[in-house]
């Protein structure tokens, strides 16, 4: 007599399957948004919309994974690995995005930071090269200047007992060390013309662009250095412009053997 064994096949949870599919789809959408923005195929707003679409798909995948786990627990369906994988991939995108949002909510809405808010260094070459969609280069109003003073009280000009040419050459070397792209560099000419360096840079990981201008001007103490850093996109710079200015001023002070005033 042949005994027959009854095999009960456990069904796969459809929610688990779809959650993993959506999580896998969200990753290239988000990566494509960043890559196309780096390559300047998409402008900032289009890249943000694409990135938000990827985050939205990730959130949906996490929701389906949660619902799938609950259904699997009740009905004994298969798909635990897919639920866990979907949740992990979704959180891989959502957690950094939540961190960036939390950081941005604590930062002042500044995209233009200067050591001199009364007479900020002016962009000449970059003033013509920037897109119309970029943040404006108009000098800050009184409210914005007060906001910067409260948020970054250490962002101030620095003076050296040196010649303008010495400081200008040191600044050109520093900009090259930072690998900023120099767009225009005008050496000082006695008391007739200020020295000016204009450059651009991009910050990781999203490739946000910033325009920089450094002014070298004779002063009673010798020479005064002012710097301005302006983000092209976004209402807030997450403190990057102030950090960029402070780094250059500190490195220049160390090289010249002088403390910042």
C-alpha cells in the first residue's frame, strides 16, 4: 500500500512581493535624480521632484512591507525575507532624507554668507555666468544681515600686516588646494584696484553648487580680506557657506602666522 503524503504549499504574500519591487525601483530613481543633477541634465527643482518621487516610492514600499508582515503573521504566508529586504532598502533612503530635513529645519534660511554684509564682495564674471533660476546676488537686507550675525558671529573679515600681492598669492594657492574652480582672478593694483578671486565649488553628496568671491583690499593695518559664498540652489545652505568661509580664513591665518581679528 502506497502512502501518500499531503504537501501544503504556503502561499507567498503579495504585499511582501510588491514591497520589495517598489523598494528596488526607488533606489535607481533617487540615484538618477542625484546623477542627472551632477551632470547638469536636470535643474535643481526637477532633480528635487525626482528625488522626492523616489522617497515617496520608498515610503510606500515601507508601508506595504509593514502591512505584509502583519498579514503574514496572521495568515502564515511566506515572504519574510522580502519584507525585511524591502524595509531595509526603504530605510536606506528615508533615514538620510529625514536627517537632512531635521538638520535643515534647525538651520537659518540663509544661502548667502559674507564677511561684510554692509559692502559684500561683488561678483563680476560669475554675475553673468549664473543661471536666471539661481539664487539672486543682491546684497542682503538688514533682517538677513542680523540673521547671519546671530547664526554665525565668527564670520568676520581678517586683516594682515602684509602687502596685497602677498595675501592675494596666498589665497590663489589656497583656492587651488581646495580644488575650487577659479572663474576669474584679478590681482590687486596698489590702491587703484582691489584683488578679486571668483570660484565655484560643489558639495557632497548632492552636488549643490556654490559661488565664491574673495576680495583683497588695502587697509590701515596693511590688507583686509573679505569673502562671500552663495549657494545657487535652495533656501538654506545647511551651514556650508559659513563653514567654507571659516575654513579659508583659518587656513590663511595659519599660513601667515596671524590670529583672526
